C-alpha cells in the first residue's frame, strides 16, 4: 500500500510545531504557551492515526473531522 499524504503532512506539521515550541522556550522563555502549542499541534497526528484503525466509516469520518478542527 502507498504512503498516505495525510500522514506525511501531519508528521511534517508536528515537526514544525515541536521546533516552534522549542524556540518559544529558548528564545522567549514562554513555557505555558509552548506546552499548550505542543500538545494541540501534535494531537492532529495522533487523531489521524486513530482514524486509520476506525471500526466503522462513521468513526473514521468523526476522527478526521476532529483532527481537522484542531488545525
């Protein structure tokens, strides 16, 4: 099976979020905002992974919608 564009893009997004979070901590000394950004930014990929293993089409659609609303 081929690679998933959605998984690839969510992974790249998560990498950018991690780097931005690190920048906020080191350069701006912003700890609270960086932690929240890290949690919400990386949750997108987790929700997409969860959608992969959905037991029904309705669960798949629900998981994708939830991950999109986080963006």
